[in-house]
């Protein structure tokens, strides 16, 4: 979307908000919330601070918008995984998607939703709390999907949907941390394959 008419003072002509937000996503993804300075962000986005504030609000608001964009883009595998017809298919798609998103060529390694504020101090509390809620929401959706699988007989009646959801989310978070540390896609996929061997039979 190009914003070229009636732009607030300080916003350059031809400012592309979508492109700027994509660049902000990469900065937060690579540097985390606290590590991403306003100078880093505006330089990557190709705009002034005035333009950033006018289009996106303050840094916290920009981070939330970047996380939304990340959820719709690199992390969209999570929503798609829930549509798989079996619980095992959900877990497989979720974890395989995590591997691919954490090792995307041309993107920072790891996951914005995991590393974005793990080391954040008090100034990064809002971002940290935002990401905790983001991860909790993902786990809740997995739990609900696995409960559906129990109800439908796809999972055994004694399966614990909450535990399975936490298991999958813990694996996905670990994949992101390992990827950020340099572990490659093939090796991480082997980890996924090993984790799924413990999946309860349908």
C-alpha cells in the first residue's frame, strides 16, 4: 500500500507502509525488542522517526504491528497446521513449519516470537508480556484442537490435550533456539521426527 496523498508532515512521498513494516519485522526478529534501537528501525525502514511515529505509533506499538505481520507471514504455518485432519498431522505440520520458519533463507534464524524479548529488562517488559501472551494463545489453540481430536476419537480418551499442546509448543520453541544457535534445517527436522515417535497412536 503506497501512501502518497495528504501524508502527514515528515512522511516522505511514496512511503510504503507495508514494505516499511516488513523491514521492521526483520530488525526485531534479528535484534530482539530491546536490541532494536529507533535508529536501527528507522534506517532499515527508510523513514524518519517522525514518519514512524505518524504511521505506526511508538516502538511498542510498532513491535505489536510487526508481531502481527510475522504471525500472518513467516509464522502462518501455525494456523494452517490446525486445519490438518488428524492430531498427528497437526503436530507434524506445526513442528515442520517451525523448522522451516526458523531456518528461512534470507531471514534471521530462530523465531521472533521466542527470541524477541527473552533477555529483555524492565524497558522491554511490555514486549516480553506481549510475546508470552502470543505463545500462550498458540498453545491454547493447539490444546483446543487436540481436545477436538480426543472428542472425535482421533486421540485416545486418556490423552491429555493440554500436555500435548505444551509438548508441541516446547519442541517448537526449542527448535527456534537451536536454529538461532546455528543448527541446520536437516538436523532440526530429525529432532522433529524423533519427537513425533512419542506421539500417541490414533
